[in-house]
C-alpha cells in the first residue's frame, strides 16, 4: 500500500477558482460559511478563490463541503483538450465520409434528390447532436 508523505499534503494544487466560487454561491454560502463547513480559515478559502491554488488537504476539505469529488475542482491540464480535438476531428471525418457516400449514391447509383436530402438531413442531425455532446462533455469533465 502506498504511503503518503507529509510533504504530499502541503503540495499546492491548481484549483478551478471560478468553479469553487460558483458552487459556493449556488449553495448560497459566503466565503466565511464555506470556511466553517470545510473547517478551514476564511483566508484559505479566499486564497483558493483568488489565487486558484491550495494544498491537497484544503482541496479535500472544500470538495467535501461542496459535495463534489476533489478532482473535479482541480484545473484540467491542456492535454484535456486533445480529447475534444479528436472528438471534433472524428466528427468531421464521419460527416465527410457520409457526404461522399451520399453524393456517390446520388450520382452513380440512381438515387433521387429526395433520398439524398433525407440522408443529408440525418447526417446533419447526427453531426449536430454529436457536436453538442462533445462540447457539453468537454465542459463537464
């Protein structure tokens, strides 16, 4: 079992200060009330919201008081955007391939303009819903 060194508990973590403030205000709490609920000083809560950093223990306490997972309060690294880019890249590739298939069927397979229009409409619907999901998921997680 891994052991936690004392230095690990004071190591500073990057915190999403905007999210902490939003969650606190959604509960209708002042900084002082969050400090009481998380058993921290008001100054520590102020520092987390203004500087966007805090110790692991402070982050755990705030997360517990706000009833969220500690990792949800941490600032996501820029590598998080790689997944979003791959999501949109896959979406664009899928739409391009579907468009080529629809046009090939329409020109060479004898399909009607009506069938092509329905197909393009379905591709647009799927692309729109997929983009909405990727955008929502990138902001949520």
